């Protein structure tokens, strides 16, 4: 084993350091395996209850009318997330698109969108119109307000109460941290915020951006009152097999509104061919709990490795996990770049490529991204990225298997060690 690691570029010093960290993680990893077992059973139970059959894997084209595979899959998602309805489609191109469809489908001119978890992820800024962009919600007369989290990462309930007004139609909560070094929100915290919002104004739609959070806990935001929830299939719920797609789940009325925005008024969810991806969607969702568990192990390993080296990590090495993302704050751009080069070098695809920062569309600074993935941009696969701006933090996530996640972290450490940024 050590010889093979050496042949792949991991020196004995880095390997020994990693082995030392792993000795103390067995109990954490056992707990993750238990959670994966629970969520795996939950998915299987839903598939059996919804009578998934081989016929569900057949393709449809054109309008996609009466696509049994598509319709049954949406029943499975609704069952797993305990919602009235679901929209799971390859026509949803990414997580940002899923969120944009849910927002635009349920907001009208004169409505206000209120974020109670601070600044949303960078790519949503142009959707909302925080940064001017063609076709933003702001151009359609939807206003935006924001309540930042408190310094400890908890909700500012006093601020939320003051911010809710007559025009506040929807409250948006982002579970994961995005490009911030704040704590990820637990499902319990999200439930507490939703209950508070409803106590102030019961008819507000509460929507949760659940990207990176699916199957990390035993319950999801829709179990604690979320009216709408959205995410990407090239993150946790796609299990690494979905080649594209996103989902929106929640109350039937709000999911229907989103469907009319995704396709067209009058047609909604009745159209949308599956185009041969149904088997990947089903099998990916089936695998998602154990794939998410592998990514969680990688995140915990990364936290403990870099915390031991003196870096600020969010979450820290012992905290409970509520998503698969691990932030490491290097304080210098060279640290972010070296880390990403290590992740790329550990990839099964394009391992010979050297990632460089660039002006990526949708972001307000240069961003570096490392992902030698089977599916382009898939962040349930081993990947890392970060904006090249203070505090120069890198965000690591994914790993379809635990051994691959482990290799990625060791390779990131190897690159930092070779450049003299860390000393072992």
C-alpha cells in the first residue's frame, strides 16, 4: 500500500501524517456509516412503495407525455423528502437553475424576497439582481432584503422580525456556507427559523437551498416546515451517476408554479422528455446515501489534517456535520492554489491538468476550480474550489468513495508540503 501511494506521488512523511490523523477517526466514521444505512433504507423503502420497475428506465423524447419513469421518480423524491410534490428533471441544468426556477415561479412583481441566512451564494446574486444582470428578479419588479446571521452563525430573530413586511412573499434560507466561512445550518436550526418566520407571518413561503446537505442528517428541511426545497443532481442526490439535473420538492401549489416557469404556462410538468437518463437518476439516488457518507468522511479527514497544522477550518475537526463542504482558510492565495492542484492531481480524469484561477461567469472575483470528474462540474465527485480573495479559503467537497477522498486530501497536503507552505 505504501509503495503504491509513493508511486502516485505521496511521500512517506505525508502518508505517515495522514495515518496519524486517521487513528482517531474510527468512531466518527462508524457514526457516518450508521447514518448512511438509515438513509439507504429510507430510499429503498420509497422506491418499493412507489413500485419502481424496469419500465421506469425506458427513454422518452419529444414532449415526453406520459413518461412513467419521470413521474415515478418524482413520486420517489416526494416520498423520501416527505413532501406533497416533486419536480426532478434533466431540463434543470444546475443547482442555481433549480433555485432560480423555484424563485421565479413563485414571486411576482411587487413581492419581496428576504434572505435570513445572509448573503446567498455568488451565482444567485445575478438571479436576484444584487448584481445587475439581464433577466434578474429585480428586472421583473421583485425586491430583495437580507438579514445577516449573528457572529456565532445563528439566526438573528430580532432582525428577521423587523425585516418581514407587507410585501415579504418568500423567505430564503441557504443551508450550506457558499463562499463564506460561516457554519453550515443544521436542519434543527432551519426548522427553528421557519417556525419563527411563520409565527410572524404565516403565509410566507419558506424556501431552502439544500445543495450539499442531502442525506447528511436523518431528516431534511422539508421535515421541519420548509414549503419549498431545491438542489442539484450533480451534488449529493445524484450519487455521482446523474449526468445533469436538479430537483424542486415541496407543497404541490409551489412546485406546480415552478413547473410552469421551467416549461411554459399551461403545460408545466406534463412536458419534458427524460432523454435516456432515468436509469442514472434512479441508480444515483439509490447510491446517494453511501456516496454522501464517503464525502463526509473526506471532509472530516480534511478538517482534522489541516486543523492539526494550525489552519482555521470550518467546521472544525470535532463538530457535527450538516453538509459535505469543508472550508480551510489559508490566508494566502498560494495555499488555495496549491490545495486545488493537489485535488486535481488525485483525479481519475484530467489528473495531468493544472488548474489556474480565472474570471468564471457568475462570480465577482477570479475563482480556481479543481475537479477531474466523470460529470463536468460534479461536486459530489472529488473537487475543490475557492475565490482568490481574502481570507483565501478553499472549499473541499466530494469523493465518490472514501479511498478517493483520502487520496485527494493527502495529495493536497503533498503539494503544500512540496512548496514549503506547510511543514510536517
